[in-house]
C-alpha cells in the first residue's frame, strides 16, 4: 500500500478486508495525498520496488526495506521536497514491483526505452532517496511494461 506522497508499507491481503459494514481505515494519507493502486509482491526477499515521480526521477530499491504493517502511513519510499509535494508539482506517478531479472519498457509519446536489469542498476539506491533523473525527453511516462525473463 502506498500514497503518491511517497510513503508506503507491505501488508497482507487479509488486512484489506473488514468485518464492519462501514469498512476500515488502512492507509493514513498526508495532506493533499492520494492512494496508489495496491501492487502484488511475489517474493519480499528478491522483488524490487520501482518508483517514478512526476519530476522525472526513478528510484529502485529492495522490497525488504519496507516495513510490514497492518495499517498506517508507512515509511518514506522516495524523497520529495515538501514545497513540491504541497504544490502538487512533484509526487509519485508510477509504482511497480519488479520480479527478479525483469526488464522494463517505458513508453513516452511515440517512443519507448527498454531497460534490462543490468541497465536498471544505475537507478538502484536505498529507500528514502530522491532517485536518479530519467534521460531527457523520457521524463513523462505514459505506460510501463514489465517482462520477466
């Protein structure tokens, strides 16, 4: 579970269901933040989390760096300056789980870039960092394809 403010955590599918008719509170959101669609994590030890921000930065880190929680705000996954987050200028645009040895195709306009895991290593860092800028012209992503090898 994650928000576009850059915070997230790992939870079990059972944590998403409620016995109450009114539902339950699962994700605590910062001001002006929206929830991102949940992503399925296949293997917490080998999967990677890929985040792309509206500002054109990509960060990849190990899924094991995120905490497992039942509910809450989670930990900071990517650093977004407070002024840019408050104005809506920069936030998380894409969040994907990458299986081991996956390749990623980023579609932007009529062009696309395919990156193997060896090429994605340059975007890998610890959780909570700012991320590395995507190449010029490829900073606004329209669609992402992930292929497992």
